[in-house]
């Protein structure tokens, strides 16, 4: 039996909504990265830790790569390429239904410039359960003629098809060496931030039509109580007064429903009873505050607005 330990970083890159967060959660076996049907959901490079045999695979779930317009967009795209360049292995996800879109071609075109030449890059064609087999083969051929991928995997991150084969390959590809994290650790983000991200997911799901990206969540207080429960106080920051009313809803019903859903997810993740208290505050310029960026693990540059 091989007792050699391995550990390495794997960057998941791709267009927004390609399924990176879903794949991360499937690999790790816990809900770490928030998943919504809105693009640009993942703002931080959340690391999920997955054990496969004697290998520890640390996933860097990068923000989706897209054409940036605002300061926040540019910081997210820079973080995505930075995370990919620093990783031991890169996995490019493309959506089977959409195929090689202009966005996917642009990412493939930049990989040669952004990634070290010896960096293994695997192609994962996701959501294969939604298309016919013939189109999958032609898509794989087209992609591999555009870039020398180390391996190609056909997967469904949501259903789990093909994910074990990808995980086993990654486990064998990460470098030999000691593990970076304790065996039972799932993520290296502070729990306060994971809890805030879970609440932001519920807000995005509920309010995606009205407020797609105009809000953020911060965990203000965290108190582990003697009875084994945890009290968490969070602030939902919105950019305008009108947004506050939308988040609160009629007689506070919207924020109550969001709080209940977030509390259930956080309780399940922590494995204990959680008392969650949400406050909504207007902060007009939160998208331009350097402090918000550093909390999200993004770089804020003056003159980049």
C-alpha cells in the first residue's frame, strides 16, 4: 500500500455559471461555495479541501472569467487568473450545452499567456446529461485542437457523473509532500465569511431580479454559547435606500424568509444550532471601499474605477 502523501492546489476556471462552485461542493462533499443562477456569484477564492486516498486536493474556486466593466469585475478577473497561475493544476470547465462560446475561446486564448508552460490543464465538459453523446465528442475534439489539454473529462457536477474519475486523476497529479490542512478541515476561509456567503446566496436567490449584485453581507458578531449553540449577527449592506425596502419586504417578510433559509444552511454546515440576526443598512459606496475588497480576498487599486 502506497503511504506517500500528496498535496496540491487545483484552480477551477471558466465562464460564469459553468458549474465551478457546484463541482467544488461535489468534490468536497459540503456546501462551501455559494451556488446561484446569477453570474459573478463567487467573489472570493474559496478553497475547499478534498481527501482522495493519501492525496489532499485544495480547490481554488475562482470568480468566473468574463469581460470586466466595473472595478469589482476587474478585481475578480485578476483574482481568477492569479489563482490559476499559482495552482499546481488547472481545470477548465465548459458547459456542454453552450459549447465553445466566444467567452470560452477567449479564456483558452489567454491560458497560454497567463499560465506557466508546464502547468497541466484538464478540460471538464460539464452538464453532459443535457446533450447528446455525438455533440460531446465533437466539442471535445474542437477544444483539444485549440489547446493541448492534459486530459478531458465528461462530467455532471450536479449529478456527480464523471466526478470520481476527475478526482482520482487530480489526486495522482498533485505533487508529493505533506498535507497543508488537517484531514477533517473543509475550507480555509474563516467561518464568519462562509456564514456571510451562505446568507448572500439566499439573498441572491430571492432577489436576483431586483438586486443582482448591489448587496454584500458581513458577519459583525459571532458568539459560541455555553449551551453549544452559536449566535451570529450579520449586516446586509445595500447601495440605496430603495434597495433596503426590497430586502426587508412587506412587514419584514422577505428578510425573515431569507434569514430562516440561511440559518438552516449555516446550522447544517456547523453541525449545531444557530441563532441568526440580520440587519439591513444603506452604504452607498460599498462597491468602492478598499476594505470590502480585502475582506473578499480581492485587490483594490486606486484609479481602477
